[in-house]
C-alpha cells in the first residue's frame, strides 16, 4: 500500500507560512514577558506552549511530510 504524499505548492506554502508565523511568535514571546503583557502564570504557560509547541510541531510535520513519514533511522541510513 502506498500513500500519495503529493501536495500542491499552495498547501506547502501555507504549511511553511504557519511555521514562519510560529517562529515570529517564538521571537516575540520573551518581549511580551519583559513588557509585562503576560501578567499571570496562566498566560505565561499558555502562550509559551502555544508559541513554541506550534513552531516545533509544525516544523516536525513539514519535515516528516517532505520525507514521506519515514523514521529518522530510515532518513539518515540512505545518506
């Protein structure tokens, strides 16, 4: 059974745009903390998880989509 992992260029662009936006949020998060916008512990934890979780999750998703959902061992064995 084979999976067709071909995505349109627009979908690929949107996936990477989401990662870029998440990176922007990761860069801005410390400044929000310094400026005092995150005044409660709940806001600090929730925004940290949202910003960094979306960045690392999106990055992982795009890399795995690019390599066809292989394991790390399979990806680096063929190099």
